[in-house]
C-alpha cells in the first residue's frame, strides 16, 4: 500500500523544467534498460541496490524507472533512510526530453 502526499511525485514535464538546475536524478532500472536510453544527467542505481545509496547533499532526489512502479518502491525505501525522494510519474515511458544511449 502506497500513500503519497502531494509533493512526493512530479511529472516528467516538471522534471524537464528542473534540468537546468542539475537536480539529482536516480534511474532505478536495470543496467541494460539504462543503457538503452536514459536522461543524460541521471545516475543508474538499480532498485535492488537502492538501499546502498547515500545522499551527498541535502537536496531532493528525483527517482525514475520505466513506468513509475519501481521508482515508487525506491522512493519508499529512500524516505525510510531520511532522503527527500520524489517519484517521477510515468517514468521513461512518459519522458519527452533528450535521451543518452540507445533508442527506447
């Protein structure tokens, strides 16, 4: 059961507007999915390894996956560690910005 308060998720369009400020973006898909195409500044940490993530700065962390399911799980785990994690709704399936890597 997921209970998200307003502010715990944003749309891909809202994330795209934040790119100029160089936000921390974690892509929790598997390495092969990440290699197939990802947001250029995103860091790949597969969902199975997300609990090892250590926030470097006291700033929000935007979490994305393919559709938004895994990223919601990752946000829950990161919040349990005290990290200000925000889910990106729709994931890479909804992303319309630039992509590094292969075609999605």
